[in-house]
C-alpha cells in the first residue's frame, strides 16, 4: 500500500521507538515503522538488523513508544540513547506497555 493511498484512506503510518534487551543484558534502542519485521531482523530471522545486535542474539522487546511522525520518533530515540544502562532498565521495569504483548 502506497503512503499516498494510506493517507487518502485515513491511515496514518506509525513510527515506533523501542528498546530491546540483548542476550548479554545490554540494551539497544532504535526506531522503525514495522516493529515485527525489525525485531525479526535483529534476531536474524530476516536479513538486516544492526551490527550491534548481530552478535548478541536473541533480543527481547522490552519497551515501546508510538509516534505519528518520523521526526518525533528520531528525537525520542536520540533522547533514549543518551540514557545510562540503569536508566533504561528503570524505564523498562516501570513500563506496562508490553505486559499484554
């Protein structure tokens, strides 16, 4: 489905900012429009993913936020990437966003 068609039909694409926890306990923060595909890429199920997570599989989704524009998502991703490991861990622990996933 094209972006023009999607907007015309009232569908607005979502942009996700996420934190995954790697098998070594470290965190990786990213943003995407298709979370399912991106997690599969990080885990090596699909081609792609980041160099960082490639050697730290499997990864587990720990935190998620949704934005209506890519600009907002990139800004938030940048903010989260500046956090320490302990700060990211606290965000993941206090978040109830993923309890139903």
